[in-house]
C-alpha cells in the first residue's frame, strides 16, 4: 500500500514539473518578470499618442480620452527604466522623468496638461 502512495506522490510531482515546463515553454515564464504601468489621463485633453519607452523597446497607443486610463504591461529581465511621452490633441508634447524599475513593479503615472507625475 505504501509503495502505491509513494508512486502516486512521485507521479504527481513529475506531472507538476512537466506542466510548469510545458507552460513556460509555450507562454513564457510566470509574470514575475513583468512590469505593470497604469497611465491615467487627467490633462483635460485627449491624448493623440502615448508612448512608453523602456530599455528593451517601446509601447505606443493612440487616442486616450480625457479621464481615461490604460494598463501597459511589458517584460524586463532585470533592473531597467522607462519614460512616458504624451502628445495631446493641442499638439503639445509632455514627458515624464526616467523611472527606475525592477521585475514585478506596479507603477502609476498621472498625465496632466503640463507634466506627468508618478503616484507613490
């Protein structure tokens, strides 16, 4: 009886490891390497273009309504940084300061008519 229980236990462990390996191979690693940035538009204008630039690339979106928010999620492999650039419907462009980030961070940026501030 105890051999059956040990065999089942080993089988379950091997199945869990195999499932993790297959899932990681297909979908990438679990979200510990991702950074989540919420950008909220409080500028009183529509945003024509919103760009988040980070060390390994950039994310661009178009047309964010006033008082709207967007969730920007990207993968990093270690310490990094990012900046946000917003072009408003009156053609003014504003940018944030460069922000230091690590995998798993959750940041919130608030876009005003004349600057971008981090909510801490």
